[in-house]
């Protein structure tokens, strides 16, 4: 389908019959207009003409020229009409129109909707239904990849996650392979059920077959669930990445964003490392490392004082009891000056007393106690007293005073908790203090880097939020959303990676269980026959799946190869890299990106690079379409090159004109403001282009900026 001529009548600002465009059949046609001069209206007139759904009929009242309505009196009738002449297996013509009648001062009524076309056979022409001729020459699937409004729509694979599926269905043999794969899969399932049924009937294998079938059913359910989750996460990742990509579209900010990203990476590493240092489980440390005892020394000192006082009081009462009972001789065994209360019999203990006697030295006071001296005899008597208490088996009268030995037990406990244990606990307190001080210092340091990280994220958010020429309200909203999109995309990617590992494991388990079920051998010929049939269909099914995958891969490789050919042509002498296409097997979606020849992905290509890349892909699709359908189709763009420099734009248009592909581009970027005339004029460089050029602009004669009915587009062919 090659477009020849377009005529627009009374469609919004295109008043009257004078809006006529002749198109270059094998190259570029450039339509230049400023904002508000009818560029988008031109594109939307074509969209309305090519719409076969009927969904736009309710909005058609808005397509009536305001200027024409203002000129009408009650009872007047006129029409809105868009006509395209083209070549497709001969000359053809397509018209969509409706009549409008003024029924009241402020009321317009739509009547007589028409959609028709003509075939030309020599000098004769045959009228046909408009939908019929459009669908036979320029069907909806082709139109989907021929018309693009703005730069944002150029990335068809991002804008439409089903794009690859439709391309494969339309331009490859994938549909036949899908049908064969589905058929063999159903036959394989029937054979599997028959085989399993026979196995369950056989006593030798019934139990094992039931177990394996149950496990296979469980695995199939799990696999289906995991694949659904993968599709969900891929869609989430695609959506969040798309939102972020739309925000990061300003080349001038690339270096700043890269710098921020590097800083963020450094801060995250510092935080991660410090967090490893201070990763303390205080609950565990409290008990397992006995941090709970850090207050032990003070408590133990108080405990020892109380135990000592209690022991002394016990011993005093014991001595007073002996005196009262007339058993003073027991007090004379060990005497202390000034009536002091003697130590308990077990202090010092037997081992230390024997050591001190042997060494003839009191190791409590640190003075000699030579044999024959009072000090020496005191230690000997003390040892004798201790041994006597130890050997005593008889209930003594002490029990009349102290029925239980709780005081002695407490004193023994006090002694056992002293010494090395007491020192260990005291040292632990110092260790805990040092550890806590270290944690406190590292925590402060970590908080510093975390704050630096948050500041960097905020800075990035502010930058990203200022892109795309959005309003202040949108900028504010984006500033709040960017970090959330970043986090959600990262989260989706992490989940996706984990899910793919799980899926691979489940698939492997499934294959193992299927092999195990198939290998069950009972000697039953019918079971063996059904097993062979199942294996045969399984092999056939896998062959079709493999062929389908090969078909997909070959199509994508072909598309990628053609895209790179056009990328080279469209880029001229500028850097272009290599187009890479990454496909998801679960969702059949594609990510299109630029790769450097050294293998690295161009993470932040400029807007002009992205536009060139996406247009190269569209040219490639058009080439595949033409080859498959054995006919040509146009590419129609509304403002695709707004991010190009003047030099790049000039070169780009010249290159497109030489590709021998009909391309219609509506743009404002070949205009410049003339200070002297206070008007937008076509740049002188535009006249150097070898393609046809049209200028569309508001007719200034009679124009009132406050009156919509005074707007009329003037169409002028420049060259």
C-alpha cells in the first residue's frame, strides 16, 4: 500500500476543501507545523479514517470544523470528509464521511455516516465497502506497526507486551507449530493417562504408579503457579522499568545520574560492610555470652557482705550456745584474741590448710608460721577441727539451734562464685563495654553513610522527576514516585531470579518423575505398548516445541539483523552501537536495547539514539511485512525527532528519504523563530532536503486568539 494523496475537508481546524497533500511514493514526505497549527489533527484525521471499530462515532461531533459551524445558519448542511488515494494491486480510493446539520443556534446534528472505497479498473471504478477495502489492503495488524504518535509510542515492545506474539502469528509459521504442539500435547496426555491407568491396575506397580502420578500432579500445579508468578513479576518489572525509562530521558543529565549511581553503590557497600561488623543478636548475647552478668560484681560484693555478716552471726550464736550449755572446752580448741568470732570450720579449706602447714607459712596474711610457733599450732588445730567436722556422722546439739545448714551452703556458694569466676565476670563487663562502644561508633558511621545514601537517592529522584517536560504538579508527584519505582523494579527483578531457579528445579523433578513412571516394568505387554506410545508422542511434542522455539529465535534474529541494518543507515556517522533483543520465554515480551561492540549495554542512551533505534526496528518490521505480504506499507510519524539536534535532524531526514521506504513525518523541529517578523519560519536547511515539504500553519487573517471558530489551517506545498 503506497499512499498517493490525502484530502481533508472540515475536519476540526482543516476547514474547506483546500487541505490536500501529495506523498512521495518511495521516500520521505515532510509536513512542518508549529504547536497548535494542526500537526496532531493531521495525524488524528488519518487515525479516524483508518478506524474500523466504530468506537469513535460518539466523539465525531468534536471533529466538525468550528469555523464552518459558525458560518452556518439553521437548516444548513455540510460534511466532514477524509479521503485517501493509494496504490495496492492497482489504484484505489477510501473515504470516510458524515453530514452535519445545524438544527439550532448552538446545536449540530450528525447524519448520514459513510465509509466507502473505489477500485479502479482502467477507466471504470467500482464502489466497495470501506471496511472491506481497508482490511484487504491495510488491515489492523499492519496499521498497528505503521502509525506512531510521538516518540513515546516508538518502542512498540514496551508499549504493547503482546507485540511479539502478534508479529510471530502474523509473519511466521508459529501458528501451525502451535497447533501441532497443542495436538501432540493432548495426544501425549491421553497416552499418559492410559498408561497410568494400566499401571494402577497392575498389582506390582499400582502403589508406586499412584504415588508418582500424585507427585506429578503436584509438580504440574506448582510449575503452573510458578510460571504465573514469573509472568506477573516480568510484567511488574517491565512496567516499573518503563516508568523509570520515561523519566530518564535527558542526555544532559546522564553524567550526573551516573555519578549519583556510583556514589549510591559506594554508600550501599559501606553500609553493608558496617552492618556486618555490628550484626549482634543482643537477646542471644544476653544469655549465651552471659551479658546478663555484667552487673554481677556489684551484686556479688553486696552478697558476700551479707553472707559474711550472717555467717559471723551464726558463729557468734553458736559460741554463746556452747557457753550456756557448759561446753566451754569446745571453745578452747581455737581461741582468738578479744573474744573474736572464729572463722567457719571450712575456711580456709582442708587442702589450703595442709599446704600452709607443709610450707610453714600463713598464706592468708603472708607471714611465716614456723613449726612450734603459735601460728603454726593454730593452723594445725584449725585443720584438726575441720577434719573433725567432716568426719562427724552424729546429730549434734548444733541442730537444736540450726536445724538446717543453709547458712553454710550459702557461704560455700559465695566462695565458689568468687576467685576466677568473679574475675571472669568482671572482665566480661569490660569486654561488653568495649563491644558496645565499638557498635556505637560503627552505628554512627553507618548512619552517616545511610544518610549520604538517602541524600543521593533524593538527589536522583529530584533529577528524574524534572524530565519529560511535565508540569510542576507532575514533577512533584514524580519526585515522590521515582524511588518507589526504583525499589519496586529491583524487588521484581530479585523475585524473578529466585522464581526462575525454582522453576528450573521443578521442571527437572518433573522430568525425573516422568522417567521414573515410564520405567516401571511389570512384564505386561499392554503397559509396555502404552508406554511406548506415550514416549513417542512425548518425543513428537518436544520436537514441535523445539521447532517452535527455533521459529521464534529465527524470527527475532531476522528482525534484529534487519533492525541493525537500518540502524546503520539511519545513524549516518553518529555512534549507533548494536541493537540487542532479549526475550522472555514466559511472557513472550521483548526488551530492545543498545549494546556496544565491546559487549556492554548502553544503559542511558540519549533520546535521539533511542528514537533512531526504535525507528530502525519499525523499518525492519515494515520490511518483513512487505516481504511477507509482497507489498509495501507506509510509516507515518507524528513528532518523532524532537530530541534531535539540528544537524542530526537534517542528516536523519536525508537518510530516510534515500531508504526507498514511504515515510510521512509531521514535525515542528524544522522551524525557527524570526525576531524581525515575530513568526516561525522554516529553517533554510530544510530547503536543502530533497524530499517534498508541506507547511501547515494557522491562517492569521481574521484569527482571534480567544475565538476557536477563527482557527483555520493553511496548507502550503513548499517544495
